[in-house]
């Protein structure tokens, strides 16, 4: 019986060491989903701003969004994330892996995150998209889901 107890102690100690070293994560970072106000339009001059729980983010399209056409997106966020990306999805449809990373430009209050993306084509002809912007922070992930349409 001592062998079994020792085995459990060694396993527990090993898990503790791995957790302390950061090799194993106990849980994923909590995700906070921020919903934009009704009528929020990323194609507008001011873009689409979401706020909540001390976070504020504005997504803006550089041009009218069209499928299979390059699209520049800009993102301002307070606080600034350590990483940001966007993915285009549709409710009830698998649109494949189409994630695009933002890169930061500028410093301080002038800091803007920019991504060059392309909206995939929908085989069924639907045009009701959702831009899912994921902002990564050290202990949390913030997600904003901005609906938009393409012609």
C-alpha cells in the first residue's frame, strides 16, 4: 500500500511542479463576450464600438466589405491587448479557418491595430456575416461579435 501512496504523492508533486513552471495550464483564460449596440456599423466613419467590464474596442472597415476582396480593418482598444485577431463566421455555417492577425502600429493613444483580411465566399449565397474579434490579455480573452452584410 505504501507503493500506491508514494505513486500518488510523486504524481501530485510532478503535476505541481509542471503547473508552477507553466508547462501545464490549469484552465483556459476566461472569455468575456462584448455585444455591440444595435445598428453598430464597422463600415461607418466612426466604426463600431463595444464597451463593458472596463474594456472598450472599436472595429472599423477601411472600405465596404465584399467577399473574396482584400479588406483592411483597424482596431482601437483600451486597454491594449497583447494579441488580436479577427475571424468571419455565419450562424449555422462552417466558413472554414479564416483567421487574420492584427498587428500594432503607433504608440500610446495613437496605437492602432491593423489587419489585412479577406471575407470568404458563401456557397449558399448568404451575406449575413459576423466579424469575431478576439483580444488576448494576460488573464482574459475579450471577444466582440460585430454583424455586417456584404452585397
